[in-house]
């Protein structure tokens, strides 16, 4: 006889049994079953990274479960094996290798990422408390905005080591930049290698000097004006999507998040731009900011310091200053997070 619907989709009561059967599989939990969270689960399943838990709030009971069931039924045609659990119970994230946090209100037209800070700090703090209780050995990837402030919030709330808290920003920003560069050249996006640093937002730091196309400096292929236009579009890429469809992007942010999760789960030692904790590096002084990192089984295993010229240093300092302002707002509004 076929098992019940719950036994196939996954429930808390069956978690221990499933865990014993699939001990060799990694486990990825995604907090928030909205557009970004559900798409994270989709990419993770398609890459067959492991078993997946999709968590949403009790007020939306049935949403995570329904999306998990829908995604699980793609396994036969998309050729992936994974136990996909939809739940409102944080106990189901126990044993997670990676937890991706997408929870929070999305941007609406006319809103900046900074406008989200008061509401999303409360949400991310609550989520982080649950992760610390149920998945204390996990590495957390933050996606919620404003990103730099949310990574800080999760760090202060969980008490996790800084190498196990990281923000997804640079992977998204670089993907956009690479896309626009490839469109201008008329080449494959796979051949474009680029780097952006700093805070996640309009003051991110472009680095055309470190951008190449199959080893060819991009400055030999595009004019300075065109490169700057690509930089500006990458900076405003999230806002452009919001204006077009009335809500935040989700395909690309989810893709960047799962790229990071894959690097950690498979211990790939990928060098990726992430919001990582920097102290002496780049003179940051103890904040999470976008820098190139080595991601592996140890989370953020190394922050890579590159040489910046005077103009790039000035832009980086300005971006770091904005990150400090955001964190200052968190500390003023929520003194217990100081």
C-alpha cells in the first residue's frame, strides 16, 4: 500500500527514520518558503546537493508542505533523488549542514534595502534563535536584506564562530555584472570572470581591473563608458527587477545562495565574493562586508586580500562606512544586539 502523503513529503515524526536511511546525504535547510526560498530548494534539488527542508511560519501552514510536494514530484523527470520536507517546525532542521535564511519582507517599488531593516532584524533574530537551538553545527548563509546588517544580526544572535556566518551578495552582484558584460560583447557568460566588493547595494565596489573574458582584460574588449554602464546596471539590478515585476528578484539570488551552499557541502574551496567577517582585512575593523573568500567545509576558510588602487580603496572605504551605518542602526534600535 502506498504510504500517506505526509510520509512522502516528510514530517517531523519520520525525520529520524529518513536520517538513518540517508546518513551519507548532506542536509540543506531553507528558512522562508517564498519566492527566494522555494527557488533555493529548487536549485539545490536540481544539483542533487542532498536532502532539503523548506521551513515557513505557522501562519502559512501548507505553503512549505505544498511546495515541497510539488518539487519532490519533479525528481523522476529531472533525475534527482532527495527527501524534500515542507514544515513549520524548526525541529526538522536538526542535523543541517547548511541553513539558507531567506525570511523577511521583500522590497516593494520605491523601497531601498535599508528600508527593510527594522522589520527584518526582528525576523532574522527570531529565525537565528531557532537555528542556534536546532542546528548548532550548521553554517548559515544569509540572503535577507539589508544583507550586511542581517548577517551581523544572525552572528550576534547565534553566537556562531564568524567562519560559519556568511552573506550572499557578491555572488548575485557578480552574476549580474558578468551577464551584462557578456551581452555587450556578444559572448558566453561562462567566459566572463569578474569581481565586485563592498556592501550589498548601490555603493558596491566595481573592479573592472579584475574583470576578464577568457583571460582577456575586459578593457580591451569594451570602452570605459560601456563598462561603467554595466557596473551601474549591476548596482541597480535588484531595483530594476522590483520596478518591472513589483517584488524582489528570486531566481538569481537563489542561484547565488546555492552556489555558496554547494561550495561548502562539497568542500570545493571555491573563491567567491561573499559578505564575510573582516577585522584587520581591508581595515574593516570587525564587520561583515563583501570580499573574495575561500568557501569550503569550514565555511569561510579564508578572506583573500587583493591590491586596490587609490580610487578603488576610496570606494571600498565609502562602502564599508555605509555597512557600519547600517549596523549602527541595528545597535541603536536593538541594544541587546550591540
